[in-house]
C-alpha cells in the first residue's frame, strides 16, 4: 500500500513536461509553487501578434501552434509546441513580444508561469536556463525545417510530418482535427489536404472521418514522410538528452 501511495503521489506531482522533468527534483520543488496547471481549450488564443507576453506555458497534454497570419488572412504554422517544449521563448530572449500568434491546436493542460517570476528564475543561471537555451535552438531548427518542407515537399509528405510530430506529443493515435484546421496549419488549400488524406487512407495509414483522424499504421507514415521529421526529432534529442 505504501508503494502504491508513493507511485500515485509521484504521478500527481510529475511535471509531465520534458523541459521541467529535466530539472533536478529539488529545483522543480522550488519552482512548483509558482506554476499553475491550467486547461487549454481547442482554438484558444494564448498570444496575439505584437502583444506583451504575460505568461510562459509548459504544455503537458495540450499542443500549441505558432501561426503567422498574412495581410490577406492566409496563415501557416511555423512550429508546434507540445510536452517537449515551452511557449514564451521571447520572454528570455529579451523581445517580450512576437509577430506570431499562438493557438491551441489540441486541447489539454499546461503549466502556466507568470512572466516576472519566470524571468527571475531564468536569470539565476540555473540548469533551467541551459535547458531553455537548448530548447530555443531546437525550436529554431523546427521553424527552419518547416519553411523548407513547405517549399520543397509534397502536401502528402507535409501531412505525414505533421501527423508524426503530433503523435509524438499525445498519448492517443486518435486525433481530433478537421481538414480545414490541417490546411490552415500547412498553409495549403483544403482540397489539397483532402487529396493527400485520401491517398493515406487508401494506403491504410490513417482512417479519416469528419473531425477525426485515426493513425492506423505509424510505420507506413514513417516510410512516406520526408527527411524533415527526422531532422526535427533528432535535433531535439541531441540538444536535450545530455543537457545536464
């Protein structure tokens, strides 16, 4: 019984975010009281372009999309942030604002940290600072790779990359999302997503029904995706696996 209680307590107090989990137990214990676990709703806008950032977010089960919106209203995702990362890089890079918007792509939860206390902890030159600087480099890699992928690879390859990155951040192979949402993320026409999703469904990779995509064969997606997925995944691992 005592072991069960300890395991339950560990599950309740676990950061569930890879960056926070990289911190020694005593470091996380010190900052835990400053963190607020908050629910994030699908479509919730966390940051507006040019707006002063008030919080840093460390997703646990939610996924946040960094979007750039053009003057025409067209938009595309520059990067996604899940339990591997954090939202609010501008807070410790010195900019405090960003030209992108941040929208909840997958509903879930996150740790929210008030910007003043977050910046104080970052300036302690602790392990958290090293972790976040490494993550900032990984995020830049994701943004650069996304730009190259959107320019040079097919919509089907882009969709495979996006699905695999999403799967890495959630516990279920069943994803709640519409084709309109996916088209907005990739910055392509809805019809292009419909065609690409249809080919993946015919190949047995996914099953699509209105508002849901179920991944049936992850291995098959990995065979069809471009090199961009592995570049992003490997760089994140390279930068953070030995951060201590």
